[in-house]
C-alpha cells in the first residue's frame, strides 16, 4: 500500500491532487485543517499497489463481467476491499488514527450507523461534500443499467415489465423464493400476461406442496421437474406463455454441488434470466460472504426480500456495490398478491439512508 500526504488550500483542491497523483481509487485516510497565517488542508490518502497496477482502465463499475479464464472484476474488487480493510485495521492497531474534518466524520458515522461497510463509507465520504452529495452518489451507483446478458426487449427496465422471458429465482435457504414467485406471477396476470411456473425444488420437504397451493390459488399451470433434461422439456411445454418463472432449491451457497447444479442449467444454453434473491434481514457479513459463491453465476438482477423485517438497510448498498447488478424489486411482507415493490434508485437510496425498515 502507498500512503501519501497532500497539502492544498481547501479539501476540493486536495482531493483533485489525490486523484491526480494516486488515481481515482485512492481512499482518504485522514483530513485536517491547518490553522495559521496561511491556513491549508492536509490530506492523507492511500492506494493499494495491487489495485493501482491491476485495474483495467476501461472498467465500468456498473457492467462487470467474468472473463474466460474465470478471473472476474468481482474477484479483483473483493481482493482490493480485503487488502484495504486489513491495511486500515493494521494502521489502527499500530496507533494510526483515522481523522477527518467534523463534517466528513459526521457523514462517515452517518453511513456506519446505517450498516454501510467502513471501506465503502470511506470511499463515499471522500467524494461527498455533504449528505445531499451522499444521496446523489449512492443513487447513481445503484441505478439500473441493462444487464450484460440481455434476453428480450425491455431488459433495460425492471423485470417483468415488458417482453417474453424465462426467469429463474435463486438464493440461500429461507430467502422467500417460492413466495416471491407467487407475487411475481400475480402481478403478471394482473397485467394480462400468460404465466407458467416450473419447480425444480421437488426434493425439499413441503416445497412442492407450497408451490402447488400458490399455483391453484392464482390459477396458473405448474410443472415439477427433477433434472435438467426435464427442465428443458417443461420449458417447451410452456412455449405459449409470456412469462415462465422457475423456482429453485434454497441451499447454503457454500455447497459446491448446489452451485454446480445451477451451472448445469446454464450449460443447456437456454435463454434464462437469473434473479438472485437476498434477505435484507440477514446478517450483513453472511450476505457479503454469499458474493464469493454466487459471483461465478451469470446473474442478471439482484432482489431483496424481507425488507420489512430489517432494522437497517445499508446491506442493500453493500451488495449493490459488490454485485454491480440492478435491483429488480424488493419485497415488504408475506402477503400474496402484493407486498412487492419495483423500486427505483431514488426509493432504494431513501431506504438505505433511513434508520428504519421499509
């Protein structure tokens, strides 16, 4: 890691010099106003050598993709974050104190109180002059760009608002995939679309019965399959459907066989849109760790469930920052139909920065 002190007339000039000398990925470690006959600002900034040398100059933070060798920009970002966090902790343990002007310290604490990770909060504070800037920065970063693997017209918008598609919901155990399937199906039917549901969750006790109840309640066809070959045949049967929703088994993302099973589905070449569901009420460290396992899959959207059960929603920003994927929707309760919201970046930012839940 390279650490450098920079002096300037004001913080804005100092920040410009930091970006010029260390690059846009530098992090402000401290900032102090020096008094005297000629007052100035002294900024201490740092850049990790790996980040400085390995970053692709053409990297677009909202369109990360996995290369053929298996290395991904996601993995590089993960490594950079870990390195930065360890460096900051080492400096703190050795007596180095992170200091900054009062206004920036307030912004930093404001973000921490909302469960935004320290390393992400530092980057935001380094770019912001006030809380209005924070809102604008967060809103821009979690905006909804078109997924890199577009499958049908309308993919630049939130899911299910246009076009014909096959959407598969994946995610950890207990995230609420089956209930969310029912919510999405109900909404699509209300909009006049023909919907079919496929479940490949058949060996989980009670799961098949739950999806059957929802399908009967909503009045749509359901097919239950047990392998990839059956899935292909099932999709063919629903050729006349506008939307086909695929419910999957919820398992621990650390289970390699689980991830391999999902990859087998993608290897069929079927035009499947993937939505990763994450529970906003889950432990933030657990949510962060899921990224390591799901990042190898071709995810198009992420979605957050159980926002009504979460006290703080900073995890939405943390996960958006890691996955670099648009948020399709959030769920705000168990009621079917209903309790689903196709939130834009402004609404998501409000949720992230408020202290309570949705």
